[in-house]
C-alpha cells in the first residue's frame, strides 16, 4: 500500500509495529491519515486505537482501519474510526478512500 501511495504522490511514513507508531505520533508526527492494520506485533490495532483515542493530543487523528478480520469493527468497540477497508485491499478503492478521507489529491496529481 505504501508504495502505491508514494507512486501517486503522497508522502508516506511507516512503522514496524504499533509501539513504534505511537511513539512517533507522541514525538510530534501528525499525518493526515493513519492506515491502521489490526494485526500488528506487540500491540494490535484495537490497542493502538485505544491509546490514540485516549490521548488528548492524538484523539483527533484520522484513522482508517484495514483488516481481513470480519469482526474488526466489533473488536474496536466504541472507539471511532474514519473508514474501514477489508483485506485484500483493492488498490483503486484504497486510492479513492485516501483521497476522500484526506480531502485532497496527492501533490503529483494536484493542478498547477
């Protein structure tokens, strides 16, 4: 997914696990969108989302949940997400969702 978004002009940051991602956010990284996988080492997506939504500085981050788990939305309970994508991810759907959620087209496709 990251490669497809980069090729289309979006700036993409990645983290190898939920703890790393949370630390980077707490250090000041403020992405337009977090694509959150439910299956991560050390901290699953529900735990990550609970930490983000429970942190006053991070609570407003736009988070799209990505999962092959048919019960993923139920697993996050009352924690809000801004979108959901089922795995395997259709790349056209991914691009449409990111464009819609971020409210803009990537730099490479923006008008001059």
